[in-house]
């Protein structure tokens, strides 16, 4: 159940706010430790390996890639991305990476792999 709750925010977590991702990972670690009664000194990697659960960042990246591939032909998402690209060209002051940036990067890498 906990994993599915975290999975709902995979697109939002692809934004540039690293602090939120770190806090989510820490919370997941605490939850796993409490639920499965791991000792306090148990390494995080060992907990995830023993439970066969990925850490959040790589899981979110895989989920976003799968989403971007599956929704590649979605007209609404494509329209939003086109609008985002136009607005991004007008703005040169961008500190954070947005989910749109991640989706664009994934699509470009897939296109490069195909060619």
C-alpha cells in the first residue's frame, strides 16, 4: 500500500525539487524499517534488496520513461509540451527541471536510439 501511494507522485517528483525527493525517500525508509522491524543500523540498500523494492528516484525515473513512451501520441500532452516549449524559449531564467523537461529529454533519447 505504501509503495502505491508514493507511485502516485512520480510525475511531480520529476520536477527540480530535490529536497522533496530526499524527504520522500527518508519517509519510505522509516516506514520500511518500522513495518518490517529492521534494526536501526541496517543499511538502506539491504532493506530495499531484502524487500525487493527500488529506491524512489530510480523507480520514478522508470515510471516517467514508461509514461512518456506510452503517451507519446497523446494529443493533449503533446499540445501541452508544444506550449511549454514556446514559453521556455521566451524565458531564459529557469532554475529547475520540470516534468515536461524530463519527458522531452526521454523522447529525444528514444528518438536517438531508434535512428
